[in-house]
C-alpha cells in the first residue's frame, strides 16, 4: 500500500507566475507643515510625495502594486510614520518583495541621550527645543526598515541636515556646528545600513532645496523625471534604483550648479536590482556602478575612456572591458571583466578580487661578499643584471612568492693574502645567483613592502689565463638567507622594484671551507599582471 | 656547529688560489762570472739562483710578493734592487748592470779562539762567514749598495751586532770589535 503520491492539479502557468511574482509596495511621506512654528512650512513636501506616488503607481511607469501617500497631519507624526513602516512588514513578506519608503521633510541634527550627534526627520509633532525626543530618528527609521522581511528595500530621504534649505537646527547644535568647517562628524546612518539602498537628496552636511520653478524638491523632481524612462541608461527597459538616483543626482548637481550633491549608500545589493519603473526587456547594455564611500570622487574609466565620476555608474556594451577606477594619479582598481547583456557589476567588488597577481621585472644591481677578505680573494663586488618574478597572494593573501635570477660577468682582480705587496691577479668571472623565497607582504595602496626567507643557488666560475696557470674553476653552493623588498605601482602596470637579500654561503677555497656572508641588491622596473 | 652548517649546505666544485701564489723570475746580469756570481732574493730564508754562461738566472715557483734582490756578478761587482714576483706569472727583469761591490770588514780583537768566530749579513746568503786562517779580519761581501744588518758571534752565540749599515757602491765599511 502506498503511503504517498502525487496529485495532478490543473493550474495555469500565468496564474502560477502571478502568484509568485514579487510584489512592490511604496510608502511616500510628505511633511509640509510642522506644529512647532519654529520650522517654516515646506511648499512642495506634499506635492513631492504625491508626484512620486503618481509615477510609481502609473501602469506605464512604476507599476507598483500598492502606493500609499502620507501627507495629512495625523499621518505624519513620528508614531504614524513608524506605524506605516511597520505595516509594510505585513505586506512585503517575501525576500524578493520590493519596498520603497520616501520622505520629503525638514531634517535636523540633535544630540541623543548619549550625547551623540544624530540625524532626525522633522515630523508633524516634532519640537525644535526637544528634537531628540519628538522628531523621528533616522536611525530608528532605518532599524524598522531593515527589519522588514524584504531584501529589496529603497529608502529615499528628500531632506537634509545642514541647517539650511530644508533644515533647521536647534540653536545649541547650530552654534556648535558653526565652528566646524570640514563637515559634520556624526556617523551617517548609511554606514550602519544593511541590505538596503539609501538615497539622499543631499550629501551629509549639504543643503537640499525646493525650487519654485520646478515646484518640487529639486532632487525629487528629477527622480520622478527619471522614472519616465530618461534614467534607463542601459536601455534594458527598467529603471532601477541606482539608475534613477544617478539620473536625479546628475541633474540636481547641474541644476544647482554643484551646490547640492545627492548621495547614496548601497550595501549588500544582490544580483536582483530594485526596479522603480518599467520592466526588464531581457536585453540592454551592462551596468558598471559603485556607491562605495571609499571610492567617492574617483573616476570610472572603461577601456581607457572616462565614463563617470563615482558614486555613480555607466552603461557599457556587453563584452570584455578593461575597467579602472582612478583617484588622482592612483589606480585604485584595475581589472578586465566580461559583462553580458543586462549585467550589473559593482566595480568596488572588483577590488575584493585578487588584483594584479604579480609582476615580472628587469633590474640592475650587484652582489658580493660581506667581508673584505672574501671580496679580495674570491670575487669582488660585482655589478649584475637581474630578472625577477613575483606572485602575489601566494600562498596566502598577505604573502608573495619570489623567484629571481641575477647574473654577472666580467674581469676582476684578486689580492691574495699570502702575496704581501704582490701585484693583483687578473681573472675573468661569471656568477649566477638564482633565488626563490616566500615573503610576508604589507600592501599600502600602490606600495608594497616584502620581507621573508629566501634560498638561492650560487654558481661562481673563475677563469685564469696567466703565463704559469690557465684554467677554469667552478663552484656551486646553496645560499639560504633573508630578503626584503618594496614595489611601487607608479603608472598603470608599470612597477618599480627594490630588493635586497642577505645570505649565508658556504665557500671552499684551497680545500678549506667557511660560511661567509653574501648580499645582493637590485633595483628595477617591471610589468604587473 | 660548523659541521652541521656545512652538512646543511650543498657545495660542489672548489676554488683554488694556490696556483696564483707562486711565480717565476728571470733576468740576465751583465759581466757576470758564472763561478763567482749568484742572485739572492733576500728574506729570512733567502732563495738563491746561479748564472748560466751568459749570465742568465731563473727563479722557479717562488712565493709571489715583493723582494729585495742581491745580485753578485763577480768578486768586484754587485747590485741591490727591489723586485716584485707576480703570482702565476713570469716576471722578466731584463739586463741588469752591476755596480762596484761594497764590503763590510770587521777587525776582531780577542783573546779567545778566533777560528770559531763568524759574521752573518742577515737576509742574505752570507751566513756564518769565517775569517781566513790566522787572520782576525772578517770580510762580508761582495754586496750591492744598500742597507744591511750584521752580527758577529762565537759558536751559537752572537756577541756583536749592528743594524742598518748602509753602503754605497764600492764602499768598504770597517768595524773594530773587541771580545
């Protein structure tokens, strides 16, 4: 008797797809008026929320399943906004469900109970004299937002915290910040965000503005404009959050002549982008982007052509490309990548890949015995040419493996101890030093310092063509030791190298053996790969 | 410890400096008398060579280095000159023209046995030179112009010495010694 089995059911594929399709929810908050008259009204905060809501709900653009607009006084208190966020948890229950939370409001800064300077959104019931207790902490908003089951979340803050534009600071905070010229020191909330995209209308410490001509918050205006298709830079039919932000960011920057620079922080965004408008057509160019704070201000170049300033992105044709991120003269990232149609690649992830895996170099230098007697009676210090190979991150990340070959040939003179006052003995020599080692590597951007054990084989050949003695003498010995070196990536793949090694060498002369110190040094230029 | 390190280190072949530490020295002395003449490389252990009929001399495989060479061409002519013997090379001095010889004479006044007394010119082959029978006069030479250390003794014991006796060509320097 069977204890189990399959039951055939008749379900249409389209219905099945619809049941499992990711759902998209948006909550848009506009707070134009605050009860405390200290904060002046915002003319377009409600309109900002309504305009963006219209774009998101538009079947031809956003196609969100549910769009909720909160602009009424009772909907825009601290408690009401947090409840609205919590309500999303009951709707967006699956990881691939998509959630967007938008807030257009005053922003401000205040010290919390522990004295830390934090960002606040000025809700309807916020009081300027008691901001920390009455306004909506961006930290707490983020915490609620991050607790949602959805892993595709977008938080858009059309606000600022600079004390100007859409911001007003408590008097004591304003006085404290007045003396700071280098920007605010409070930790941006984005730094603690996880699995979210946070888009801000202005950078931390900058001013977000409304514009009477646009009749919107400037950033919001261009964000809505971008959702109409203008932001789809890779022409794949969908406007994803990063595309929309980059479009709004660029246009805001141009519109304000550089006075407002919207920022974004994106963490743990997987291969699935957050689509704000349109739908993927299955084609389109590939996207290269980065919103990593450490790359801010860097240039993204593709195949030698500057494509964008980071944070931001650029569309490239599918295929293999040489991608570089440069800041000033420094090449922060350099990688060859293969991107397919519609692919999205965070270029900062390339930095985590093993970078150039080594270098080959040609150099010049010299080697010789450390003691004078050996230099006089075996071989003087000799100039040498060298070729070296370095493999980085082998056998571990902090290590490099070296192999090098140093050669020298020429004529020299011996000054023998047992011939006091005698004339020097002329001879020809050939010396080859082949070494290998494993070094611990300390990498500081384009500069790396290495040190570690090394072993070398020293072959020394001497030839004499004298009246009473003609002959060749050959000697092969092992030379363990220690090496230290440095490399400096000066330009692209060009690398300068410096290396010194000290070795112990067992040498037998006239049948008598001794362990002698031996050293070599080279300086060279190489090609990093 | 050394043995352990040696065992650890592989070594093949060898380097040999010994062949470079000896050389040859050749030359020819003008007016040399084969029977009376000789050439000496002055040192604590002097090395000597003789002439052939033409006055040629040949030092073979002598330790390389700098020497003072005493050339005694005949009973009346001699020469002192510095030479350098190069390792594994034949050093050729060419023709050497001797000068009038110099001599050191010592007149001994003694009540002892003169026959057992001797004179030595250090760093030359003039070692324990005795006086002619019945004579109290000792003659050391011929010598080339230069400076010498001399001593006089009896049996195994020296009882007189004089350092840095510098002679001119043809000079005969005399000393009176009482013992």
